[in-house]
C-alpha cells in the first residue's frame, strides 16, 4: 500500500488536497435547503427502494444480524449474493471468500483501491469530467491524474488520445461506464480496444460500474469479462443507485484474489467495516427477480424523457444520456457562459438547483457552460422543475 509518510512529502499532499475544499454537492445541497429550491443537483432519489428490501434490513436489526462488527470482507450472505449476481447477469465466476470485498459504498472502494495500488509519482488516466472523489483519492495516494477529455455532444473517448497519454509512469486506467456526469455508455468495441491496450502496456484498470443497471440505450459490458482482463481489473459497484437506498452505503469490489488482498489492506484502515444489517438486506435485494431491474430501468428512462423535454422547452441544449441518473446540458443557448455562476444563481432565479459540470474538468473550457441535472425524482417534481426552468427569464 502506498503511503506518503516522509515529512517532506506532507506539504505536497496537503497542497494537493487543499484544492478540493467542500464538494460541489455539499454546496449545492446546502443552497437547496437554504432557498427551498427543488434539488436536481445531487444524485439521490426522493423515494425509497423496494419495501421488501427495507423490511429485510429491519429483520436483520431485530434479529441481531450485523449489529456488531461484521466480518472485514463483508458478511458471507452478501459476498455470495454478489458472486451470484455477477454470474447471473454477466456469466462471471468469482470466489466469494477471496475475490469479493464489501465496502462503505463505491466511494470507499475507489479510495481504498487508489491507496492500495498506487505509489507516489504514478500516473492515473481517467475520463473527464470525472466524479470528484477520483481526483481527491488519486491525490491522497500521491499519484498524478492524467485526464482524457470527453467532449460534447456525444462524449465518446478518443482512443488514439488514450494511447498517446500512456507513459512509462502510467500505473492504471480509471474508467466509469455508464459515465457520471455525461451519461455516456462505453460500447463493446471501445471496451475491447481499451482492454487490448491495457494488456499491451501491462496496466491495471479500475472500473466504476455503479450505474450498471441504469443503461437505457446500449448495453453494460463489464471490462473484467473481456480477454486478458480477469487478473488486471478491479470492478467496483454498489447498491445505492440500483435499489434507491443511497444512505445505506453498501458497495463492493470483485477482482482477482491478489488485487482484493491488496485493497483490503488499505480498506481496513478506512472504515474497517460498515452497514452490518444493511449488508443482509442488500444480499436479498441482489436476488430480486429480473422484472425488478427491468421495471426500474424503464421507469428511470421515462423520467429522463420528462426532464429532457422540459429542459429543451426551456431553451437548454440537451445531451441525451444513454444511462445514469443525469442529463448534461449546455447553457450557452440561454446567453450564459459560466456554469458555476449560473448554478449559484439558479435557485434564487427560479427555485431549482443543478450542478456545474465545469468543476469535474481539469480542462475548464471543455465544460465551462455545461450543467448537470438529476432526474431520479418523482414525476411531479420533474414536471414542476421543468415549469420553473421555462419561466427562468421571468
């Protein structure tokens, strides 16, 4: 596990972390509370998930399952449910005892993986715009992020640019598909090309797949399923987005045993364990019938369409997402040119909160006028938000 322990290294680490400050999600959610605005900024549903899953958590609490420290790798019931899920949906086989690690959401999984697998000076190539914890956890490990910019309108990765970005210091690739915030879903051909490049250059690939069941156009293909990737991929997912219990923070990693062992070494000094009773509930959730996953995806696709239509009617340029909870828009058509300034003023102007994509870019110009809206809300909330946005100039 990497560690920046030398006194000379600490100022560098502190300087790298100082740039992050308060997350944009915290800022915008606080703004929503202060103004009473509709919060389409942070990606959490405004309704709970299946009642059967909530009751499973209550049963676990009452039965005393998980109320004390659960096993470090996760409760056996959940680890087995995770391996069964991978087999059921992707025909992937993992050992629940050595190739699965339960984490406090995908965010901890990402942090533990970066801390475990990176050394100071390593380079990590990641798509930008990127989930904000990527930059922070790479910095915590003392490594350097190398962005590969995804550009509107389709946000497809430039695979030639990816090849050119790899140097002798490149340690790993950090991929997110379905991609937050753009909603882009990598195709099988794109993933195959990335896999071939990883094998050729002997790279580890970390895949953030938390939106795996929220693909509306295309298909989700786990990179770890492709030739040559089984022993060099750390596959990360979580329950929050799929089952609408984001507060439970139950995530997991599937990977080859040596990679799991390395990540677990770092993870034990983060939360050690978490979410004991909820682990039993998510074990049951992963065994829900196929109809649950299909109906959930269909319902979210309809919500995407409601908000997309409303945003277009309000004058936004809308980049229709293939997956996730989010719609990326461009506000230049509205005469706006700075997404951060726009988002900070939006709650007062019309009572809606959104998030500026520009904070997720190193190349600020690439996302300067992009704004992200979350559509994982009740239909009437989306209609009301769309109506308010259409009155934006009033």
